[in-house]
């Protein structure tokens, strides 16, 4: 007897970025904002009218719209527009790099703890609990106290702070995946634990971990700016939005633009990342498809 | 077995329930007519996507809107058109004259409520009983359902009970108000065959004592066989065959019914090969001018592709939506 | 092919906590012995929670038994580990119940089928073309075609997915296939087609099947021999016809009575009251005594042993040893 063929026509989903953008408005809005800030940061050497640390003592605290100073100048007479453009660099680095690095480490640790279980689970997850118990701001202070302040050390402390939540998210996902029939099927096929982690577990836990990381980017912008504001991050005279808010603090009542403009920049970039993060989460959530 | 002289309880005319999705209009139920007498037990059989559950939900007016909507037809229950009732009147009817049992009992019970309170709540709501008498009544109903040690069951939480026991509790809730019609939507599908047998027995006995009518949807031929006196087979949103249950198993008159019966291994026809139907049912979004079973039918003629066969009484009490019903009746091998 | 001796699997009643320890055990499988000969189809029938799926997984060592022994093709596999354990995957494979969950949603059908070939290095590392040819061959073998290799699981129907699962399982040319409720999640017509496919594959490849199902009529359709399980124990074993013509255990009798399709009538069948017992620390005696229409004093006191009837037919009931008389 011949086998009845089971061939049904199936539509393949087509990759259409534009349709994606229109359907997911938050992705469109988020990526537009982030892209703008990225361009600003990249093109700062070309576009900015001055050197970021160039001091013009005669033009101190020039208001917005003054000739030569589109967005005014700060109390040392440095061009606000220039400093905002250069300052985007550190904000972006703080938002993206610690998240990426901690996501990679978290994926590895979470996959091992979740899939292998037993001793690795106890060691990794209880270790994470200990780190998770530290207030991030204290950790940042501790790192800059021992290693000294600066962008690299700030990013290092943020990475340390982010590893536990990343590991936990991956771990939860992996524990769920481990119960799935297709993972058991891989085991039945004769795959080793190592092969299963790489071929079954990681590809399926990538999306939720990325979605989680994306949702944190906005908060990282704010957090990084906060650390620089209290003086533990970027050191003067290098431009940084958090640092700039601090610079404008003393003249807040008279010349509010010095603090407000970087504050606004932080707000816009954080909102952009949040839109993007929400969009990515929706997109990667299988329940949101179809 | 005949209920011809019986009083009509429910009459469904030209019911059409559509779902408006991104992929088009899914015509889940597309012109269903039937009537149900007082105390009758009618089975609605079909595979997933045939429209049997949507028919049941439509009668309860529980189709989720959006995306679903009843776009046409009438549902006459005890003489009044349910589709013309406002939501408040419908709500009063549900759980009193008309009640429903679902497939997954645990999902429908409140996890933090003792099951005695759960049953009593319905009684307090619809029969205006006080808390004490309602609890006593709940206990009486559980005894009626032959629940072992009902005194313990009323104090239990759903998670402490087995699936079969939870389903008995839901049945108790459904019959607590002595409704005229109980709709059971795949109510025994999640249960083991021996538990299923015992629940079906209780259900049939109960409907007989109380004079309640039963509309039972299922994909399981065995369930219809055991619990229903009459059966309707649904395919692609329409009824393709309707007759007394015995007739269906002895001499089906629609090629789809025959295909269905030939797909089920039966203990009595041991050693006989299964003859599965070819192909897949049409998509609910397809618009076909002819018979929905055309592509899979062994008896098809060119006429079937362009003209839709109506559900006709081909023999007394035997309805079939096939132009070649008599031929179909001869096609079935003598397995039954 | 497969010999299982006194196999037992106990779980802790609750998950092990840091501070809590529940001494009670779930006896999922409790002292089960049976044999599957080469090329034979043996069905395990029982209701949910009776331990039949656990038994299937133990048989091919996807789970670790608590005690007992398992021999596969003559070698003792009871306590194999690591590389040696992975080697038995070339002899024994499994098809799962859930055609949705058992395929990796991010892997194409082709990659899923090729997976056992790759992890077992059955082809040279670089020989992608040979693997692709084998995948096409397997797809055709199970009634799909080469074009399906590039599809993702969610693009296929339940029946098609189950065929992919079958192709993956037979990819390594196993001698024994454990089928864990392989048609329970399918629609009736897909179910019949997949059952026929199993028959055909078995005829052509000469594999032995351990066919796990809750559906007695499916077991009767597929199997040469049937094992009936209840609450972790075998209650009756026998050839398909022997069991059908003369079921001896009251539970088997009730199962048959409940599963008769054409002649079945609720009023005529033996109805079992109540539910199967909890597998957590079961009471002494016969596990079926709470629902058995014939149960007597002896059934609550002593566990019945499997008594041999004729021709490989056996049942574990006190009725058969004369210690109990049939009531009614």
C-alpha cells in the first residue's frame, strides 16, 4: 500500500522589514531615536562646531540661540551642542557594552546551571544570589574606589551588576526548555549534554535573553548618567551627559539650559531604548506572533 | 428511541458564526440547522475545526468577540430567540436553564475555593438559597452523582481532586439549577476511558431522571455511541449527516462519516485494516461553491464541485448532505 | 531484543528542597518484567499516570531505573553512562506523543531529521550532501517529500510533524522503537494514516515496537502482544487475540467493556467507580482493589502475583489462584 502523501501548501513568512516597522510602531520610533543618537555620536568629530573641551572664557553661559552657540555654552564657555554630541558616545557605550557582555556571560552561566543542574546549579545560582544582593550603586562605588573612576571601570561595574539578572533570566528559560519534548528528543537521538546546550538550548534561550537585555538598555543610560553625576564615572573634562548635569547644577536657577539639555538628551535616549526594547520583546515573544 | 412526539426544546436555524482574522473570514459555523427535544441526548461529532464546539458556544452566546461573531440565524430556546436577548437576560439564563460543561475541568474551577462553596455559590445565585441550605443541597447533588465520600469532597480544593472528580464537580454545578439543557463540550475527552465511562453513565442517568436534554460535542465516536440517542456529524462548519446513533454505526449515509468510522480502530472488527481518508479538510477561510468534502471524497462527481448538496432526509429519520447518499450507504464494508 | 526484569522507578513525592525532605515515594513503575522479541510489536496499555510512559523511557534508558535490570540486544544497559549510554541510541529510538513540542521550533525539518545522524557521526563531518540525500530519503519514507526539509515545524500540520518525528527516529536504522502515545494528539484521519505508516515501516524494516497507548483498540490494531498496566504494575499480559477473546483480569475486562465501539452501550458495560489510586506510597494488597467489583479481604491484604495461564498469557489477580471467588 502506498503511503498517503501529506503535502499541504504552506505560506512561508517573508522577511519584510518595512512591514515590521509599520506593524510595530514602537520598534520604528525606538530605532529612529537610537539611530539618530548613534549618528550624532559617530559624526561628532565631523559635525561638531568646536572641540568638546575647548574653553571660551568670554562666552560663559551663553543662552540657547546665541550666535556661534546654537544650544548655548556652559560656565566654562564650552559649546553645549558639541559636548552633547560627544557625550552621546559614553552614554551609548554604557547602554550597550555592559549589557552585551553580561548577556553573553549570563547565557553561558544560565545554560550550564539550568541544563546540567546539580552542583553547577548550586554553585552558579547561589553565587548569583550573593552578587544580586549587593546594591548596584554600592558596587559601583566599590569598583571605582579600588580601580579608580573612569568609563572602563564604570562599564566593568555595570557588567558585574548585570550578570546575575541575565543569568537568572536565561536560567529560568533553560529550566523550562529542559522539560520540552524536543530536548528529550535530542537526548534520545544520542546527543551529549554539550551538543544539546549548543544546538537546542542556546538557540531557543537567545531570544528571551536578548529581549530582556533590550528592555534594560534605557535604564542603563539613566544609571550610567547617575554614576557619572556623582563623580564616579566619566571624569572631567571629558564630556558626558550625567557629568554635564552636575556641571550645570550650580547655575540651575539662572541658566537652566546647562543642566536641562543633557537631562533631556538622557530622557530621549532612554525612551528610545525603551521603545526599542518593548518592540523587540513583543517581536521575539512567540505569543505575539500571528 | 423515537422522540418525534416529544416537545421541542431547542431549535437552531441557519446558524452562522464567523471569525474575523488577519487571514480572512473563517466560517467556523456556516449554516447549521437542528432541533433538540426535551430530555433528548444529541451528539455533535466532528474533528478539530469542524465547528462543533463553536456551535455549542454560539448557543451559550459565549463566542469570543472579537474575533468571533454570530452573523446569522436564530437560536430558539424554550420559544425565545437567544440571539435577540440582551446580555443581562442571557446571563440569567446561563447557569439556570442552560448550562455548560467544558473539557478542562480544573481550569474552570476556582483554585482557591472549596468545591462545596463553588457549587453552593451557583445555587445561591440562581436559586436564591441561603448559604447553609445551599451547602446541604451541594452535598445532595454530589451524592446524586455517586461521588465517593462527598462529605470530604465538598471540603476539598480542586488541586486535591483528580480530573475525573473535578469534572463531576463541574457537572454538579451544571445540573444544580436543574436546567432544561446541558451542553457538554468535549467534557470527557481529557479523562481516562474507565473514568469517562463512569461519567457518561452518570450523565445519561441523570438526564433521564431530571428530564434534562443533553447536547454533547466530541471527536470520539465511542462517547457518542455510549451517551447519545441521536447524532449529527459536522464537517467544515456544516452538518453532513444526522440520524439515530444506532443507524450511524450500522449504515452511515455520508462518505465523510464512512471515512471517519473507517479511521477508528474498533475492537469488534479486529484484524481489519484502517482505511484513512486522503487529504486534509479545507481551510475555514476557503470559500467553496460545492461540497466541502469534494476533494477527499471517493464518490465525487463533477456536480459536487459546483453545487453544494443540502442536508436532506434520504430515508425516514436519516439526513445526509450528499447527492449520492444511497450509493454511500452501499459503499460501507460490512464491519459493523 | 529487549528484556526487562523487575524494573522499578521511584521518585521523591515532592521536589527535593533545600530544607525539606518528603520521605514518601511515587512508585511510577513497580517491579515490571517483560520481553520484546526482535521484530515484535508489544503494546503497553494503561490509563494516565499508570507509569506506561515512564516504563517506555526506562526501557531505552532515557530515565535511570531505581532497581531492576534492562538488557537490550543481549547487553545489560541498566547502568550505562556517558558515551556507552549514547551508543544504545543507535539501536533504540523513540517517537514522542506531542508532535508540537518534540521538534525544535527553530530547526528546519531537515535539520531535525539530520540531527541524530550528525551527533552520532554516521556520515563524515563534511559530507553534507550525503546527509541531505539521507534526509530526503527518510522524508519520502514517511510520506513527506524533499521540499519539506526546508520548512519549520510550525508550518506543518500535526500529522506531518509526527511524520517528521518518525523520520528522525528511524534515521539511524534502530532495531527497537519506543512509541509513546504517538497518535494521541492527532485528529482521527491523521491518526489512521500514521498507524498505517507504523505498520508499513515495521513490515519493511523489521523493527520491534514498544507501543505505549491509552487506547485499547489502537493496541489491538497494532500489537502482537499486549501488556496491561495499572498503577505502576503489570496486571495482565498476553497475545492480542488471547487477551481480546478472554481477558482475565477484572481491570482488563473493564477496559475492554469500556472500549467496545460498535456494540457498546453505557447500560451494558462494567462501570468502574472511583479513580485509580495515588501512586504515592500505595496501600498494601492489590492496587486495583479500590475499584474492583470482585475485591475481597485477600485483595486488601496481599498483592497478587502474576500467574501464568496458557501460551504466554498471564494475569495478576487472586481470582485466578483460587484465593478469591468471583462475586455477582
